C-alpha cells in the first residue's frame, strides 16, 4: 500500500519517460510482481535520489526480491528525506513491522506522531503499536491525548473502550460501546468494530444472548460493505481443486518425496506447527519457543508467498493434480526451498545456528501436501482443540477479509472450513510417510509440563523448566498472531467448553462437527 502522499506524486524534475517507467514499476508492485520492478526503481533512485516516494517503493520491490537489507536502506532513506511527512513515516512503520523489525517500526510511528501531532489517525496508530507491544500504559496515554483534543471523536472513543477491554475492565467498556452503537457512525470499519467489540465485552460479562446478536450485526455490516459472495466463490473453487489433488496422492509418492529430499537438503531441522486457527497454536509456539535450542517464528509469510502462492492454481495450473505435484523438478523444488528459508530468516543475518526452526502458522495446514512436497523430512505438529470451541472462537474473530477469513462470517461456513482443513490433515495422516504428532489444547492447559515435554521430545530435545514460564517473558516481544494479546497470560481453562454457552446457536452445525469430535476424542 502506497502512502497517501505517494499515490499521485509527480516531481516536475522527473522526465516524462521516467515518469512512465515509474508508473509501470508501480503497477508491478501493486499487482504483486514487485521483483520485476526492482531494476527500474534502482535506476530511478539513482537518477532522482531526493524523491522519498521512489525510495519507499524501491523498498517494497526489494522485499518482493527478498533483499531485506536493501529494503531497510530504502525505507531509511525515504524517512530521512521526508522527516515531516506523517504518511511516509506511517507507511514505512508498517513495512518495518512486515520485516519484523519492531524497534524500527516504533521509531517510525513516533516520527509520524511528531510530524503530525494533531492527526487522530496517526496518534491512534501509535497507540495501537504500543498496545501491540503490550505497553498498555503508553497506548492509554496516546488515546487520552487524542481525546483531550477531540473529545467527541468516535474512533478515539472506541479505542478507549478497546483499551479498557484489554485491561480486563469490560464493565467500563460496555456503556461506551453501547453509546457508539447508538450513533450514526459513517465509517463502515468503525461501525463494524464497535459492534464486534461490544459482542466480545458482553461475552466477557456473561451476557451471551446479546453478545451473539451484536456479533451478527457486525458480520451483517461486513456483508453490506464487501463482496463476500465473490470471496466465498474463490474459496470454494480452491477447495474443490484441493480435494481432487488430495484424492490422487498415494503413500508411495510421499515416501518418494522423502527419499529424494533427505534432511541434509535443508539448512537445519524444521518443523511445521499447524492445525486449525484458534486451536492453541500460539500458546504452543510460545512454550516451545522458550527453549534455548528452538527458534519459533509465528505467522511468517514465507510459506504463503514462496511456496503456496507459487503452486496455487492461478500461478501453476499443473499442480492441481497429484501427479503434477509429484513430478515437480528437483531444481524448482530446490529454488523454492531456498527462497522460503531466505524469507523466513528476514530478521536474521543468516540461519539461527544449532536450533530447531518451528514455522508456526495454521494456514499451511490447508496446503500440507505442498509443505510435504518441499520439506518431507520435516516434523509436523498439529494442534487440536474441541471443534465446537474452535468454530465458535473463529466466529468471534474480527479479521482482515480474505477468501479464507470470509468463512468466519457465519457459523455454518466456519464449521465447513473446519471440516475442509481437518480433512487435509486426516488424509495426509492416513497416507503417512512423514513424522507427525497431535497435541490437544485441553491437555496443555491441564498440565503444561507433561504435554510440553512430550512435544519437545518429539523434536529431539529435552524439556526445560523455563518453557512452563513462557508467559512471563512473552510481553517483551512483538507477537504477530491475531491472538497476540493472550500470550502474556499463563495457560488457563476458561476457554474450555466455551461452546456450551452458545449451544443453541451451534446446534445447526453440530452434525457437521460430530465426526471430528469423535475422531479427536471430544
């Protein structure tokens, strides 16, 4: 996303030919082909080194080329050239977040606030960054400063309610949100967020019937403001293709993948931590990541961009068949693996020596066949949780709208998505030929050390006492999962059996989930 000041920026010193080259390069970036634009940007910034938008867009192209050092240099130059441009500073801050450079992101958010201290959006964005870093006091101060200047601003009022909820004071947040819901708020996203947060607060206060009403209002508002049907159609088409591919896989194929790609083909031991979203993957990642010999990374985009997208039907129609996936050339597999690891290590100077790497991300579970094609000797950890709690929890999420996340706008599609994803796992589990383990959220909550030891030993390591205290240090790090707010709390049982509070609403989807409850022991 280009900063507002760069959207239509044209510098009179730039020649017409170079403006045309710039526009073409910008189109490549906007269409997800930023790597193709990098040579053009490098020429443009050399010819016009004082244009901050060129440097910013050069940084975007560098990210697409996996040249993260160049990206950081380009972003740094953009902010140096535009120290008082809040839009540039904000856009750079968001890219530093993408690069997993929290200190640089914080500095740019602060610079944006200094550049435009009167902007509600900028100040609340800084507050949101502090909240993301678990510094609720700093976030509160930012929000209150905005309210001192703009006491009737609905976004600032909403954010005060949000922070009250984060501070575990839902009773104080409730009347604020009720008043906002009564208003005629024009901003669609804010309208959606107010109803969603009110639903969350009412759930915490035990007002379950109204919580469901407010949640449905929020979801209905999403449907009024976006083409959800089109997103659902994209998902359904991909799901049909995936099921067809999985049906064609054989045990012999997976055994051959492992034979052709031994562990020595990878720079270090690798594990995927997957499962359905809201199955406890973040809790497990934090506990495993507290081990000194494990480097756990959460919600990386490496697999999605360097493997999944490259093998998806839109980019590689042939891989919709099992035989075509099986027949991928060794050179192509090697190239994708190299790009994956380069992207995964974006915040490091190189591979974390001597460590087991855990890529924690529920999404690749739906493409586990692609994962095993590239990393057949890796270990696979699948987090399980009561399917009814999973579906309800997903329904309670407010996520960026994508073809996958559109499923969480209704309980019916959320239950179908659960079945779709877990069918991938069950199919590959039945085929076998790789190292896997299942772990249940309820078992972790019941005894962190017993279950944590079992999974740690599956990775070939010895349990360490500090793993049971991972929540004590989690607040020092930026967590990229949507459930980042939960990691500072010790494991608890409050979310177990939550579905029973909404049993009537879940009754239409219970038959869809019943086979999985039986399979996984719920």
